[in-house]
């Protein structure tokens, strides 16, 4: 996570935006009176919203935790993938 003041961000906007999108960094822009702002990439934002949705549903959360417990116990199976041709 990076932190920068507003003036420095304004002077180096492209550089910071590239770090945010290319390196998946989160940037805190510090401002007067502690009115800070957080910048993150659209991809990171969408991922966060999806996680909030999935984890906010108790049924989904319980299913994920059960699946994780099975994985941790080695209860997995490997399957070969087969290609399916498209009918012409």
C-alpha cells in the first residue's frame, strides 16, 4: 500500500495510476483535515465487490469454508480435461 499527498499525486498522476493498475497497488491520498481518499484499480475494486457479495451470503461462505477444509485435508481428485469440438 502506498501513501502520497495530494500535491505529489497531482504532479505524478500517470506514474501513480500505472503503479495502481500494473502492480495492483492501493494508494492512499492524504489530504488536510484527515479527508483521505483511497485509489485502486477497477479490477481490484470489482474483485473486492465480488468478495463482499460472496462472503456476505452465509450459504456461499459456509460452502467455501467446507471446500477449503476438504482441500486442507487432501480430499481432492484430479481429472483430465478433454477438448470438445464444435459442431460445424
